[in-house]
C-alpha cells in the first residue's frame, strides 16, 4: 500500500455502505478515513429505515390498544391519548445512541472520521474545508436525497427528512407519491389519527410490485381510513399560514395542514466535482460504475444509492463488503442482485422476493399461481376487519418457486426466511414437504396445495 499518500482509502459518506466498506477495509490493514458532512449512519439511521420503523411501531400501537378489548382488556377510549412530541423525542434519543455506536465502531476499527463537506481536487485528493487529504483510493458513498417535483408552491412541501422532526401533527395531511415512502408515511399518519390522503399519478400505486399485492394493499389501506386517490397529480399548492390548498390535475382541490412529497430520491453528488475529473454521471444523475464499482477514473469507486442500484441498506452493505475485498482482500466475489427481498412497512406490511406474476409471464414462464387470503388469527378475537394475502409464483415446468409475495402482519419477518429458499432455488414440492409452524400465518407458504391458475 502506498506510503506517499495520507490514506489507502478515503470514503465520502458515512452511511450504511460507506461505514461497512470502512470497517472491512480497516480490518484488512488499510489506512481508512471517512468524510461525513451531516450524521453518522446516513439516511438509514437518521432519516430512513430506523426512525421510520419506530414511527410505524408507534402508529400501530393505537390498533394494538383497540384490539386488546377482544382479549378481555378494558381500554376506555377516553383514557387513550397519544403524544407526538414524546414519540419524536424518544426516537431522537435512540438515533443519537446509534450515532454514538457508529462513531465508536469506526474509532475501534481504526478509521479516521473527518467532519465536513468533501470535494475532489484530483483523482487522489479530497478537500474538506481548508484541509487536503490524499489517498490511493477514493469511494463516493454520498447516498441520495428526496426530490420534490417542480410545481408552483413546492417550497411548502415537506419530505421524509423533515417529517422525522415535525414539531406537531396536523389534523389532515396529503402524501404525494405511490412508492415505498408514500405508503409507509400514509400508514404512519393515518394510524396516528391524521386524516390522510395519498395522491398517486398512475392507475395503481406501488408500481413494480405484484399486481395482487398492489390491489390488496390498496383495499387494506382504505379500510384503515387512508383516502387513496389514483390517476391524479398535484398541479400547484397555495399556502396560507400552515393551511394549504392543493390544486389537483382533475380540477379538484384539497384543504390540508401538511403536504409531504415522497416522489423519489436523486443521487447526491452536488459539489463533489466528479464530472470535472472525468467520472461519468448517467441521465438520471447517478454515478456510472462497472460491476466492480469502478468509475471511469481508476482510483475512484462508488457504491450505494449514489450509483442507482436498489436503494436499500442491505444492498449498500453487501456492496461495501464486495468492494473492500476487491480493494484490499483477495479480490473475489461479485454483487448478486438477483432475488433481493424487500419489505414495505405500510400497514399491514408487504414482504416480497423474486419475480412478480407479470415479470415471470413476461420472461416466458408457464406458471402455476398459488394464492391464499385469510383473516389472521389475531383478528378472530380482535374483530378487526384486516386480511392477509400470500402468493407463490411457480414455474410449471421446473416446479421452481420464482416469487413469493405477502401482505399481512410481520410480512417482512416472514419473507426473509422464504428468500433463502428462493435464492437456493427451492421447488414447490420442497415448500410442500416442509412442515409448517402452527399456528402462524407463515405456514400458509408451505400449505398452499391447489393452484388458482
Ligand atoms: P419510489 O421511487 O419508490 O417512488 C416514487 C413515487 O413517486 C412513485 O410512485 C412515482 O410514480 C412518484 N413520482 C415520481 N415523480 C413524480 C412526479 N413528478 N409527480 C408525481 N409523482 C411522482 O421512491 P420513494 O421516494 O418512495 O423511495 C425511494 C427509495 O427508497 C425506494 O425506491 C426504496 O428503494 C427506498 N426505500 C425503501 C424502504 C424499505 O425498504 N422499506 C422504505 C423507504 C424507501 P411512478 O410509479 O409513476 O413513477
């Protein structure tokens, strides 16, 4: 490793991917520094997965309290109250704790943390304020940032970044978009008693998910009181002292106390000076890399949200490990993007892995589809009108399970295990010969006997 340079590796961005790369590389003896301008742990820890899940728990607790009545508990409605500021404060304390853990993890690994905003002076030089650092390798792991569509009034729109620190809950809210963040936040708000409207420009939200899952989720969210409006977009927003009038493309208007955009995220490359050095950006603004995370400049690599691969923490973590092996290890291993499981923490949750029915048909498979829809056992006594859906997409010829999809309580927890089976190429016969765990919802995945098509 080069002794002429200050470091063997400087990583710009201490998010999931950057921190994993830093720790793995330092463990292999590399001299590593991470530059971070905002917070340790990146989007996931600070304004993403972690606080979102805590908010989902908080939101769902209201239903749990109601459901307890069917199990014999007396929960007088007038004695139930919710304190948003307490939830936010407790969440903030937990995030601070995690920031501290990240700091100590890096320190214990021997990684230098440099606070400040980085730019690249040349292919081996990073500038942070008035300091300059040289390195053999530089990795851009700067992540992504919410995008708000350009409509009149967009300046009064909040994004997930601000929602995590909202001083108080409004009575009504409009959530704009139909992807992961929109459905998760619509669920959080509605569960906390906010009259919530979700606006999506297409015919049905959650584009890219299995169609049955999309329809089923829409029906379940409507039952929980979320006003889902599809085929409509925001034209402009007028604001007057924390009151907003949202003008829609169908000519109608909504009065609301908050507008949140969850309309996608762009790569965060501002001010880095990448293009000046010859690093290419794609039409969507992502850093262009090859399968080894290499940009057009040999010493510069990039990973995570900034390169446009699935914007998921476990993907960035896996990329960090692959890149570390490549830079400082035996070089072996490539990133495998097949059958990446994901969960959407709307209420009820979605869990999904593998091909959707539409994708499998498009790929030319002759299919058997297994589908089970039922009332989760918990709701037999709670009386809640909530149902679950499970679906398997099976290749008729090979019997291989190509996709598993679920809407229902704990869908994310259940899908993680199913993902191992699908990744291993399990057949439907192997699912069938697996003994179920009773009584669970998960056992439906191994007891669906008759195909629906
Ligand atoms: P997504 O890309 O998932 O969804 C963006 C949504 O906004 C889509 O419905 C899109 O519509 C809509 N949209 C985009 N542009 C416009 C526009 N100009 N006007 C109106 N609507 C528009 O992004 P998110 O912001 O929800 O999340 C970003 C990423 O973060 C996700 O893709 C996911 O990878 C990750 N994430 C993962 C989570 C998890 O694992 N549980 C949780 C949260 C985020 P259309 O479909 O028509 O393009």
